[in-house]
C-alpha cells in the first residue's frame, strides 16, 4: 500500500444561517454535504435558526452551493448514511 500525503486548502465559507453548526457529512457519492446545526442558546435570539440539517451541493470545483433544502428537526448531533 502506498501512502499519500495531501493538504486541504480552505476556499470559502458556506453559511448555514445558524449559530452552531456541529456536524458535517458528505453523502456516499460526494455530491451533497449536510450540516447539522443546534444553537443551544448561543447568540442573539433574533439570529437563531435552531435544530436544522442544511443541504449543500458540492460543485465541480469543490465549492459548496446551498440547495435551499433545510430540514427542521430536534437537536441533530450526527449524520449517518446506510446501505439498505
């Protein structure tokens, strides 16, 4: 097995419109990134968008683009993809 060293380089920010994104996950095909957010009383009350999962498409250049899909849920803490 050959080891490969690589470095990630930040290329920008993709806002979730929440104060505390807590977990990120790529779907198995790496076409979408999902961000789980839970604000847990952080930030000003008027800025809260609590307990959501926000979907972004992963563009050809690796940048993230909001799809507009926002799922309101109860305190998401992780995202898991399963083959069934």
